RNA sequence: GACUCAUUAGCUCAGCUGGUAGAGCACCUGACUCUUAAUCAGGGCGUCCAGGGUUCGAAUCCCUGAUGGGUCACCA
C-alpha cells in the first residue's frame, strides 16, 4: 500500500459516521427509492392532535410525519419517536404489518431522518399513545448525526450558529420563539385596539437621526451615495405627526454599530409610538399598560420571575425623579449647582465618573444616575425629568428649564423604555442640533447629525406630542426569563466561523 | 476594548506532577415482535483549536494567534 492510499483510507475511516449515511442513501437511490424526489406527504394529524383526541381516534387510521428522534429495535419489531412541530409521538413498526422488504429498509433509518407514517392509533401495554404502522416512508435522509440524545447540544456558539439543530434537540428553545411571536402580536394588538396606525419608515437613511449611536454605513451604487442603516425611526414618525397622523407606531429592526453583550445585538427590534395632543404622562401610562397587557395575555400573569427575582409588572409603576434618586443615593444636591463649574466641584469625589471636567452639569447628573442608581431599580420604575443636556429631542419642563419632561422605564436595573414630551419648538431644536454638531466635531461619533428637513417639518408645525420607544428584545427577555439577548434572537449576529 | 476561563471522537465530557488518547450516547455487526436513557454480545471512529518553543518524549509546560463563554467598560 502506498502512502497515498493509506492516507485516503484514513480519510475515509475518519468520516465513517458520515459515509455510512451517504452509502445508505446511495443504496436507496439505486433501488429507485430516492427520498429526495418525494414532493409531498399527506398527513392527517399533528402529533398533539392525536394525543389530545385519543378517545375519538383509538382504532382509527392516521398519518403523521416528522423527524426520527429516538429508535429502539427488537428484532422483527421496533419503536421510535418522531418529532413534528407540536411534539413527539411514538410509532410501533412490525415486520408482519409493513412487510419484510419495507421493514428491512426501516431498520436502516437513522436518527434525524424524516419519515411519514400511516397506521392505527392505539395505546401500548405501558400506556403510551402510539401509531401501529401500516406503512413507513422515508421523506428525507439526514446525512449528519444529531447531537447526543440526553445531553443534547450545549455549546452556546454552535447553538446560535446552527439554530436549526438547536431547535430540533432543545424543544424549550422553540417555546421561547413561539412566545416571542405572541408577545409581538400582543403589542400590536394593544395599539391597534386603540387606533394607532402602524407605519413603515425607511431603514436606509441619508441622515442617521433620532438617537445617540454609531450607525452602520452602506452604499447605494446608482446614486453613488453612502447611506446609514437607521439607528431609530423617531424623526420620521414625528414627521408623520406633522402630516396629520395623530397616532402612529412602528416596530422593527434598528441597527447600531456598537459593542455586543448579553443585552446588545447590532440589530435589534424596537417599537416607537407617537401620539399628538398628549404629553409624557400619557406615554408613561401606555408603557405600563402595554407591558401589563402583554404579560397577562401571553403569560396569564403580571408576576414574573427573572433570574430568581420576583417582579410585578402590574400598573401603575413607581415614579421617581432622576435628580431625587441621585441626591438620595449620593447625598449631593446637584440642582443647587448654578453652573457646570459648581457641578464639577460637587462631583469631584465621585471617582467612578470619568472625565468630570469635560461634562456639563446635566451630564454629571445623568452619569451619577447611571453609576449609582440604575442597578437598584429592580421593580418597574419610571425615572423622570432627565437633564436637557442629555435629551436633545425632549421638551423642557416649564417649571425648570434645565430638565425635560422625559422618562425612562427600568426593570431589573435595565432600561426598557424611553419617552418624552416631544420638543416641537423648531428654533430650540435647531440650537440643540447645533450643540450636538459641536460635540460631533469634538469627536463624539454618537452625537446627532443636523437634520434640516426635520427642522423644516417642525417649522410647518408639530402639535404637542408624546413619544415613546420600547426595547422589544429586552421585554421578551423578561417575559421568557432569558439571560442573553441571543436567546431571544433566532439568528443572533455572529462572527463568521474561520475554517 | 480589558481581564479571565475554555477549546480532546458526530454530541456530552474525563484525561493527575510530561511517558503510545478514554467513557457514555451516536454509528457498524449479531440476538431479540410492547420498548421508551430498551437490553445483551462484539467492533470501528481522533489535525487533542492553529503555529512556534522547551524536552529523549507534549493533549499536558511556555509563547503567539483564532474562536467561544463569563466579568467589566460604551451603547437600548
């Protein structure tokens, strides 16, 4: 034997587990039983339907189809479980029922193969509702082995990359995504029932506005124009309010070119809701009522357990001003500071806040809030009246022009909603864009870009309006007790695998 | 981005102070017509993440890199 032959034999042995299945497929094809030519299989029932209606179906004929997930042979008979969308179902296959030829072929089927089975509904001696096969058809040959049957697929990386395998072997994953769909449907239902109009605004933007974030850049060839994937849809929705749609919302993907973590994915789903002739108080009510409604509808309760902590989502939620929180936690009354210098002097002992000498009074209050207060907000809480310096799109509070009529909702120390009375003074808005522009020139890539057309819209006239954004993935994390955003995204963003 | 842990069979994992790579499941062969982690007997399966170094000898020690997890930082 030459080295080359030796090597190729080793190669073959290496992949024996794969070759065996390919051989089986080849044999079937040579016999004229190529499963990949089959285009349909008529099933009369889903697995769950038979389980739920056994009394009516016992003794009757039914057909089901699905993937073989376990198999137990006993010589001239055997049991197997097949899995369809609704669950697992046992089949009982006997040589004297389906014939010698057919039975011999059945014994070659592997875990992962997809089959159709027609047979009689019955209950085994051990009590399991099953199907006694009259015929078994191979519908798809699986050429790769499934993960091990009771440890399953655990490697998180593989689970995300090969979600299709994850879904097959970890049924509870399916439940999370079924729940995700229900949650999204119920959010829409809540708003549709109150005559909010769902709209679609551009994802490809020439100005990435509506939030402080780094955008993804892409390129339009015909226009030879760099474009941004949207970081928010706020400015478009407010244009629609200007146009006379008094209640609008949009739920969809946002894209932010920033870090990834258990609560950040580069593309994520958010909803923004705008309503004319109302203020931030109304948006606070919508937030707590919407979350309460969705929890009740999807989970049947407003009490959730997240990571071992009981959380009550029932409205009304607690309301507290940001400044009071910071003052109570740090013992420093920043509102007493008359200017930035005084605020910096007050903050000088707060070592956790970086670059204090570059921050304004409002930014210091916000930083102190994030550093010292956020994590304590376990039960749903609205934090009110953010400084104007960190709220370039929010209306000022008439009693104190340094703060805004804005709120953020926190659950388990995480922000899940943000809303405010929308700034509709075009002159003030322009000033704030200009100061954002200045920050941008100083290197803040996340500062707002100037949006002249949005200013134009405000000059046409935006009625008093309340606006609100909710992080849908984070809401879903709470309602499904998921600890990573990747667990609520079917295909989370992954680096490409290097082979 | 920083720190830290991990990467061994298709899957889940063991492998001690350096001495020829292990188990279970899955797969193959045989027995078995009510099993369900089926059972019983036998068998095959490895780029020990990659590259370099130390050593007579490296899955094991050292360095560099890749990928992933966790923690922290920024962002929702």
